[in-house]
């Protein structure tokens, strides 16, 4: 029996990649400790994600645009991520990436891996520096769920055949509506809500969890 077409949607920061991109940017701006503290609180669901993002991006005001190139070179994909995407594509499934992080950081990786569906925040840049703001709608937990529905429709995948993989409170809405949710080294609030949990720094076990 042929497996129905799936859409597998990944959170990016600390799931599809090892780091939190905003913390790499914060290190360049000398505000890492403050940004990391806000990130941790948002991941646990203690504060609203959209407000936390505005606060953190505000701390990056004045950072030169060249810092984005430096951060892109520091990004490390989670073990098994590339192989998993290749396998899913080879078997005719679709992959989407959604992030409270930034388009400018992840777009090259998305293009390199031929990932068709992608949504993230857009850092506002003026005169070669970050303004401390974002442009357009903020990708928060509701937006990630909306993206899952939208991408599934575009890919011709039933919502019941979608998979959502994430680690923080910002992923709870997409995980709640997906056919299968997988918590990846997740905060307790997320692990408790997920169908399955992975507690190792690798995505290699996902293929077997999906029966591929």
C-alpha cells in the first residue's frame, strides 16, 4: 500500500538548525545575554512571542548588514536534516520550514535544499544597518499553524497527513493541528503536548518514526 503524500513542517531554530539565529546576531551586537534571556522565556511560553521578538530585534538596532553574512556562515544544520529532506523529496513528499527567525538568514539554505515552502520574519534594513524592526506580519505561533494549512493545501496534502516538528511554545499551534506532532529536545510544555518526542541532537530517527 502506497503511503499518502505527506507535508513535513519543521521549526528552524534549535530544530532544523542547531542554533538560535537571533542569538548569533545578538552576539555580534553585544547583547547576547539579554536576548537569550528573552528567548528562553518565550520558548517556555512565559511571554508572548510577538512581543518577545520585537524586544529582541529592537536590541539589534544599528547592527551592520554585513553581520547577516557572518551569521549565515556560522549556521549549522542539525544532524540528519539534509538527509531527511532529501529522503522526503525523493519519496514524493513535501517539506516546509517556518521560523520566528529571519528570511535573510535562512533563504540560502532553503534554496540549496530545494525546499518549496518557507516562511520567516523579515528584518528591516535601512542604509546598510538593521533598524531594530521587522517588516510585514510577525511569524508567531498562530502564523505557523496558518502556514501549515496553507502549505498543505498548496502541496495537495490532507491536513491529517501533515507532520509538525518543533521545540518551543511558538510551535504548539502548528503541532496541535498537524496529523502527527513531534517534539524535538523540547521544552516540557511542548513535549507534553506532542504525539512523539525525540531527545537526541539528531533528526535521523524521524524517518523511522514516519515509517519511511
